[in-house]
C-alpha cells in the first residue's frame, strides 16, 4: 500500500494537464455509505469504481483517503489504492513511451492494462497466479528442450564412438531410403512410386530428424499416427507410408544390423479418429451452378463436364469412358469397373445425357486422366466459383485444420455426390450399392454416406410431423 505522503503527493499530480479526482457515488445523506470513484480528467473524463464504500463525512476527497479514525480505514484505503495505482501506472507508461497524453490514449492504455491484469483485485490475483503458472510452464518447456538437446548430443557422441562417420551417415534413415532407390529393385519402381518413397522419406525426416535405422521403434510410428489427427490424411495414406518404410528397412535389415528387431514393423496401428472426417459432396444447387458456369478455357469446360458426369452417374473417373453401346434399352449404363473387375448398371439420368452431349461436342477425345492431374484441375475449376468459397474443417477432431471448400473437392467427390443425393431423396442403401457396384451397403454407410446430412433431413421430417399435430386432431 502506498504511504500516506506518497498518496497525498500523487493525488494532486498534474501531468501535462491530466489530473486525478475522487468523489462518492450513491444515494442518501452524508451519513450513507457510498462508493469511491476515481476520475482522470483531461479534456473529458475517464473513471473507474473502487470496491471501497464510505460515508462522505469519513472521506477526504482531496487526498482520496478514508479518514484514519474510521473502522477498517486501512482495508478501505487499500481498495482505493488498487485502482489509483492503476491510474498512476498508466500515466507512467504513457510518459515512458513518450506518448501524447490525451483522454483517448489514457483510456486505451488503461483498458489494455485491465485486459492483462483483470478488472478487480480478485481478478488481478487470479491473473497474476495464471501468469506465474505460465512462467513456470515456459521455464519447464525450456528445460525439456535443453534436456532433449543434451540427449540428442549424447546420442551423437555415442554413435561417434561405435560408428565411423561414413558408416553412421549410411545408417541414417533418410540416406537408407536413397540407397534403396539406387538398388536394382528401387530402379525398377515407377516414377510415381519413387516420388511416393521420397514423400515418406521427407515425412520421417520431419518427424524424426537424423534418426538412425536401429533407433526406430514402434513408438515412433505410433507418435506419427497421432500427429496425423486433425489433418486431411486417412489411415490408408498412413498405412502406405508404413508399407514403404517396411520395404526399405527389411531390404537392408541384415546389412545394417543383423540384430535389428523389425518385428515392430509387422503391424500398423490404426487411428480411428483419422476417419472422423466430414463427407464432402455437392448439393443440387452447387451442381447446377457448376453446370451453368461460364469457364474461359475449353480444357476447363471439358474437365468440368467429366466431373459432372461422375456426379450424375456415381461412376469413378476411370470408368467414365462409356459410349452408346453401354446404354441399355431401359436407359441404364452398363459398366465394367476397372477397380473391382465386374459389371454393374447405373441409371442414365437426363442431366447426365445433357453433359454427355456437351462432351461429345468438345474438342477433346476422352481418355483416362491421371487421378492427380484430374483432381488438381477440378479444384482449380471449383476455385473460380464463389459458391465453393469458405473455410471448412478437414476433420471432425476439435481444433483441426481448415481449408477452403474447393480445396477439399477431389475425384472421389463425384461418386460421393451421387450416393448422398440418392440417399437424401429416399433411394434405399441396397439400391444405391447396386447402382455403384458394391456387393452390399457396408461401404456406403462407412465411407460415402454423410450421416449428419441424413440425420438433419430426418429431424426436419420429425419437426414437420409434430407441427402437423393440433388440438383438433382426434384423440385415441
């Protein structure tokens, strides 16, 4: 608490025309207890209420003090000092930063101080405790980082003792990947597969930089899986990284270290939460906007129509190369699926016919598109339409990353669009599975169906049903 002399001195302070004043706010006569208010005056007023209440006869308004003879004067003056010290701290802050003293500057700095330290004394104590905890936590994080650095340095020194420099470099996981790609087996891989191996290598470099093969454990792989949560990666892509990792390490296992334990590579730990992803599909109005969109390039119009054909038929993009011979008398498209190697039939809808007519009049002759290029072109086209703007979470995991909606539209969205619109319009899951070439509806429910959209539609039906119930309805 400020000394009496200092309070008297500061209460009369005039800093470039800014002064502090004290008054009581409340109703009643001079014997009624009222709240002490401190006001900063400088071409206007800024004030704050204290937690002190005192009768007018017991308060010295010039000094901003409760008279000593009053019971509890020390505690009341402490409450006044709490607010007064804030005012003086702000004045000192403005002077230290060489800012122009005016009402707006004072108010802004005071509110900033309140935000940081709390409004009342109780809040201030909590904030100080929290700040103290934060400082302790930051200190512990620094210690952990220092210890991890020391541990890494100890590992390096240990490796220096047991492995010559060249041998140690050869055992680093990223270098083992490159050595694998240089072998006869690695050279026989396709360019796309080699690229995927290098993607896995960079992933491991980022997650476990400088790690040697014999240091890799199941825990590293489990940690990698956990870090995939909240990203737009599924278990399938994580599993593919594991498969490539196994191929590399097992190829060199005996050469690197005959005692190397590769048993941990036999199982991939699935992360159920990775599959907690929103199902992306286009609504009818989005399909209509895409259908009528004026696109500047012929190639864009061609890819747009291929994508729309997938949306209106549910066919995978590799199965879109059908012609009149595939159309049955009852207007179904008979397709031999490239992925599953069996035949199925899907309705040839009128909008699909319109799209097909546009494709036939296109300058492009249909040929199967590389899925990566096809997806990139579809995304580029969707990015041109405002209807596909807006951020969307890539996962249902709280706090997950967000992307623009057009960035989440892939080659599979066409198939998902057909399936979900079928389900929303009441087509049974068995029929949908039949149309898209699945032997049963299991995959439809697990990977294609947007359960949230279906639930919302059923909820609206229930609401409409209850709205239809009136008091005039006959009672059972």
